[in-house]
């Protein structure tokens, strides 16, 4: 085997970190804590002076992000999935429902169609097995 710089099972620093020596991250945190009020005041002053980056930083910290609210929609209910899909598309195209809601409804109809198809295939398979009288042990 090729001789490598690091040997398996051997520490590169057997003595470890010297006791009492602070980590760099600890030093950084202390520096931030010592200057936090001055830094915050600088950001506030920059925002007041029109710095949009500073404004965004402050607003992101003090106001929650707006989340979309569900809207009540009315779409005629049809007998079949394709007919219902047509109604949703018509409502989306005419502006009665937003495009993102229309897309979600079409996706939901598609998923419903897959469930119906799976149910029909399962029932069809059960009928075929019954006709062929396949014993339960072979299922």
C-alpha cells in the first residue's frame, strides 16, 4: 500500500487543542457582542438614509413574511373528470380563478384520475381472478 501523509488510526494532533486557548468562533462572537449596538445603529442609520439593502435587512428581521391566503372559488361541478377539468381551464382562462389555483386543481384532478384508474384495474383483476378461480394460495 502506498505511504500516505495520514496514517489510519493515528491522530494528526495527539496532544489536542491547548487548554485555555479560545476558539476563533468564540472570539468572533465576543467581538460581535461588544459592537452589536453600534452595528445595529449603523444599519438603522443607513436604512433611514435610503439604503435599500439595510431596509430589507431590518424589515426581514422585524416583520413576518406574507403568506398566500386561500381564496374561495366557485367552479361548476361536472359528472366526469375531463368535464370538470374543462370547467377549471375555462375558469382559469377567463380570470375567474388565478392561474396557480387552476394549476393546483388540474393536478388534483389528475391525481384523482390515477386513483380511479387504479381502483378500476384492481376491481377488473379481482373479477378475472374470480372467473379463472385462482386459489387463494396462488394470489
